[in-house]
């Protein structure tokens, strides 16, 4: 509760928390909040501008863009959160184990991590999808794997600072196993920077997922996924900008919200800035 109170006192954190909370509610309740059927054709209202009937306008089939954005929030936001969770958990475990073991094991793990980090995340995800095939779930796995090396580096750097502290030495003296020391002693005390980095990376996951869908490697038609909506609407851009603007603004809001929340958490959880 003290962290939440401190976050609410931080302007960036408070604004980010409000945006992210609203987005999560929309992602969960989107289909119930949609005023119209997102797949219903209204050929008499093709390329309609925003109005009382269609607040965000319609696309080339006359489908309500507001309903499609609300329904698509679930597949876009929740899948991005899942991808970030995969990368964060895997990277944290690898980084903590590497930092705690040290020596040859640490050297080997970090050299592999460095090699993978040299590959841009989007290119790495494209390479993985070339092996796994195109689908929304495979896109999530690809993004999670692509995020793992960076998270491992961060977790390792924190582990190097805490592995020589008294509570870790006491656990070793008690004869605790490696798994116990990593999961019960080190990981809980390195989680703060990992959470901050994971929160910020949700924004990158959203944009990467949208990019993969835009390229036809993520969600497939007729799913109302935001990146896919932009990809399908680009050929109609000069007839009506609304099918591009609506999902584009939604992606921007998610990115801004999670970046603000991550910045706020960084300030709150950093002892130097919290003083």
C-alpha cells in the first residue's frame, strides 16, 4: 500500500496508473462495452466520419470502429502483457542464476545473451516466427523470447549486488539448495528493477505485436487486432483516415500509459529518488 500511495503522489505514475487501469478494464470488458457488433456490415455507412451513431467512424465495410477497437483491446493488450510476462520471468530466472553462480557458467550464459541482444528485437521475433509460423500465439512467444536476453542482463546486474549480502550467505551456510536460494532469497530482492523494466517493455510489446500483425505474421483476418486493422486500412487511407487513426491512437495510448507507469515505478522504487 505504501508503494501505491507513493505512486499516486508521483504525477507520471498517477497518470500512467489511471491510463493503464482504464485500458485493462477495456481489455477485459471490451466485448460487453462495444455498442455494436464489430463484424456487422453497414454498406450504407461505409467510410462514415465520427458521429453519434458511430463515435469513431466506420471502415470500408461500414463496421463500427469503436466496437472493433474495444473488442480488439483484449487480443492486443492482453497478448502484449502475456509476451512481456514470458520474457520477464524467463529473463529474470536466467539472470539471477547466472549472477549467483558466477564463473564459467555466468560467462557462457552472458556471452550467449550478448549475442542475442545484438539482434534487434523485431528482427529476432521475425526469425522466430519464420520457424514457428504465423499466428497470434506464436507472435507472443516470439516477442517473449526476444525480450528475454535484455531482462536477463538487468536481473544479473542486480544479482551481482545482492549475492554477497548476509541473508544470502546465511542461506548458503544453512545448506539451502540452489533453487531455494535463487527463488526465495535472491529473486524477491531483485524484483523491483525487473518489474520496472517489464512495465516499460509492455509498450514495446504492444508496438512489436502490432508491427507483426501489420506484416501479416500475427493475428489473422478478420480479427479486430489493432495492428491488423491498420494493415487492412492502409489501402483506403486516402478515402478515409478514420480506420487508421482509431487503432493508431489506441496503440499510442497504451504505449504512453505503460511508459508513464514504468517511469513512476522507477522513481518510487529507486531509494535514491524516493528520499
